């Protein structure tokens, strides 16, 4: 008597349903939702907890590449990129590896090289998912961002209510800093605002058909705009403005309409700021603390020191740089990275690699803008508005990366990889970009294994003693010493 394996089937669900799910994007979506709303490691700083979660995310994605067909589809996306882009990236990372071995601490340098490679693989995996699903996946991404923002807004409202209702009983006033949770620095949350805010009004534009829906769908972006205004994060202000300008100039009528809605969102946020942040605490006669930046709005906040240091490194080491992550080798007492993506690449990776990486980023931005302009009058209104929002988000992130650590912090790195992958998945493949299935898969797996080995080798000595390492550093330098994040909260690598 022959036996057959038991197969459990559910009505209406195809057998290949689980296989067809965009698992990489689903895992990234879980991270994006949890990162601003959940403490991954309550015994550690927010930055370290988010970095550990990011490492777990990348490990899970690498395991998914072993699934039949996944690596092949990712390799196909890579082969579909323009040949110049592929050669530029390969050359830049080859130079980065050379720079790593020439650096003072090759382990840390290889960690950064390998980590950036894994983020690129993550983007390619997301692009493969987006390409397989088509335009029907775009509203799902918007819903993810709206759900993430809604959860954060709920936490903000809860903290706000506690400050007003419970704080006075303990002699505490209103401190706007308490509204910004889940990040080691308010500016790190500003990176997320730059990339999420362009999408948050899309649900109101698409589905706000009744008054109740409009109120509900407008409440979340209004709170986020209020938080933008209250944060004092000038990089986010400038980045959002850059995104609006790009959308209005490139996006056609949809871009101009989207920009008007963003202006309305700003006004709602300003109204909320006036009522909830300024008005009600004064009405209740609570002592209040704000983050006003009107007095030093034109100040560079010591960025000139960081930039001049980066320029000095370029002059001293023009070809291979000081080594990836090695801006954090020499303490500047200001930050462990130059707060400028271009300077970071040029100073750490060397001028040739830095220019290649900058050229790839610029070419990608120009291609996306050209694609948005080309299809500005095509497709349905929903698709046009989504492309405009994506362009605005990536333009804003690029602008903010010139004055802040968008390419350094774990949540912004992952969110940027998601958006870049989504944009690649929307773009048409380059002509003649075919590669043999087996050859492409083997090349991808070789790159992934080398990158994963570099990351594992880089994080192994510190990953189980982060708190101890930080404690020893503070004991040696004084308990009031500021910690400047890079890969970990203790960003210096020469301790």
C-alpha cells in the first residue's frame, strides 16, 4: 500500500501562493514598521538596537536568496541595469576593497564595504519583487508607510497627553523633546520624516471620499508635519523643500497638485503646532521647553569643521582615501562621519571610487526624474501621484545626505534601500542586459558570501559586548563624554 504525503489545502488559496509572496519586501516592511515604534534591545541605545535588528534583517534576506528562483530574479535585475552603472559599481567596490586593506583597521573598513554591498543586494531583491508585482504593489507600500506613521503618531499623542495630565503632579512641564521617541537623536527621526512624509497624504488624495475619512487620513500627516516643525531639524526642512521643488518641476500636473497638498499639510502642521505645542501648555500655565532654531538658522553647527577635515583627508589620500569608515578613526570631537555623503565617499574610499559612486547616484536620480516626466501624462492618477511621491522622497533623501548621516544610520539606510529598490523595479530594463541564469546566480552568490563574511568578521568582536565597550570608553574619557554614532552608538573605531 503506497502512502502519499499529507497536503493541507485551503479553499481559494493556490498552492504556489506562499512561493509568489514578495518575502524580501515583507521582511523589510516588518523592520520599517517596527523600527520607529519598538525598542529592539531595551538594554542598549536605540541606535544599537536598530543596528542589531538591521543585521538580523540582512541575514534573513540572505537566507531567502537560497530559495529557488529568488537569486535568479535578483541577478536578472542586476543584469538589467545599464552596463555603465554595473561597471562603475564593480570598479568602485574593487577600489573600496583595496582601500580597506590599506587602511589602519582593515576589519572595520571591510565591514563598511560588505555592509554597503548587502544593502545593494537588498535593493536589487526589492526591485525584483516590485517588478514581479507591478503597479498593484504601490498602494501597499503607501499603506505600510501610513501604518508606520500612524503608530508613531499614536505614541506621540500618548506622550503628549501624559505630559499634560500626569506631568504637573510630578512637577514636570512640557518638553517637546519627549514627543520624539525611538531614536538616539532627533535628527535621525528627521531622516525618516524626509522619506515618509511625501507618501502620507496619498491616502487622503486617493481614498478621502467622505468627511470622516478625510479627517482620519489627514490627522496622521498633520501630526507628522507638526513634528517636523517642532524638531528644529533644518536638514529635514531643506530636504522636504527640495522634494517639493523636484515634484513640481518634473511631475507635471500631478506633481503640482501633490505639491499643493503638501503645502496644505504644512499649514495643518503649523496650526497643530500653534495649538498643541504652544497654545495649550501656555493655557495650562506649564513650563515649556522648545527646539526653536530661529536664532541660528543659518549656522552650520560645526559642519564646517567636519567638511574641512574631510577635504584634508582627500588632499592627503586622494587615490584610496583613509579607508571606509575611517573618518571615525581620528576623533574630531564633533562627529564620527562628515555629514556629507559625497565627502564621505571621497575621503574614505578615495576620489576615483567616490566619483564613481556619486556618478551612479546622480545617474539614477536623473533616470528616475526622466521616467517620472515621461509618464507624467500616462496611466491612472494614482500611479502618477505615487511616482511623484517617490521622486520627492529620494530627492529629499539625497539633499539631506549632503548635510546629515542619511547613509550612516540603520533605519534610514534600510528605508533608502527600500525606496531605491522600488524605483529600480519601476524602471524599464536596459537593452541587452541578459546574463546566463547559472552565471548570474553564481556571481551574485559569490558577492553575497564575500560581503556577508566581511560583515560577520567586522561585527563579531563587538556584537556581544556593546554595553561593556561603551562603559569602558566612558570610564576612560569621562562619564560626560558625548558618544558619536557610526556603525554602533560608540562610533569611534580606534578605542
